């Protein structure tokens, strides 16, 4: 860090987050860009600690972690290479499997935070700390990991929130839950294999889900979120140097389901 840069203090972040509307006791899913926030005294640890302190022990902080080394591509490999993966690739171990860095460096920080809990769906794995962490991450279905019974469904059920801390609107993972719920004319089902731990042994399982890697139709999460904001919903502000948003999860999902069905429903 250059000595000419005056870093933001935790107190500065607290003040900004209060103006944005973050309240004690909330269950909050976080998407964050540490770079967008700017230099903070104490680095990423300070950002997480500020959020946990503001939420208090009655609140919960959750992030999308995924699995950095998920071998969901093996069926596209030549036979000899694929067999090497099948024979030797380590299983998903929630205690050690690294979070996808693209999901924010903070996801790995939260994964290793004292008291963190992690859900057992390798691709859609969520990590959480706080009062609702065990509930949010328990019994995460392997199939349709953004749908019924998922941490996203539970976030909606508990009237939680989503905080975008410098992250762009197209990172709103919660909208995958809206895609699951919406009646769409194009909902491509995909299958892939993945090694997991079962009774302490490595086993390969086949997982079924909607194809969230590509759009079901000609739309983007950013377009949905922008229309939601234009309708006067959600809150916007600045935390450090970052443009930030705070959304109530249930109304956002309801809006997104309606938005999707009006434009891309089976009609």
C-alpha cells in the first residue's frame, strides 16, 4: 500500500453501511469487490469483521463459495484424460475445498472464519457465519442447488437481504433462485459428475440442474436488477469507494420471477 493513500477505517465503513441501511440482526448474503471498496485498515479481515459486528451475533453473513477445483468438465475430456480424473481427483471436502476466487476473495476469508458453516453442494456451496449459519447451509440438495431447500430459498424464507459491496449487479446469485421458480420456455437441464465424500469415502455422483452457466434466453441479471431499482426498490449508496446496493431478498425474487415470466414465459 502506498504511504500516500489514506486507508478507510472500520469506523468509516460502519458509517457508510448504516447510511445504506444495514441493520443489526439481519441475515445478509454478501457479494463484494475488495478492490472497489479501496484500501481498508486491516484489509479483507476488517471488512468481514465490520459486517459481523454490525449484524451482531443475532445476524448472519453468507457468501457464495462454490468449489475452485470442481471437475464438472470431465465428460468433455478425451477418454484417457477423463479416466485419470475419475481415478485420482480428490473429492469435495467442505472443510478444505477452496472457494472460487471469482466469487470474491472475501468468500475464502469467510469460509475460514471461526464458526463458519458450509453447505454440501459442491457447485452451489454457500458459507455462512452467525445465528442462522447452520440452518442456511444444512441439507443443501445436490440436485437443483439454487432451488427448493437451498440456502437461497432459505434466505428468501427468512426475509434476508443481499448486499452488493462494490460488486456488479450481474453477480446477483439470488436470481438463479428466481430462474428456478419461474415458468420459462427455455430451461435447459444439465447433468455432470462430481466426486464427493460419502461416509468418509470418495464417490462420484451425477448431479442434475438447470444450466446456469448460460442464459436461458436473451436477458441478464443486470437488466432485472436495473428494472427493480427503476421501480423504486432496493437501496443504493457508497461504502468506501464502492458503489453499493442493498436488496430485500423476497421482493427481489418475486419481481424477478414476474419479470422473467412476462418476457420469456411458455406463452
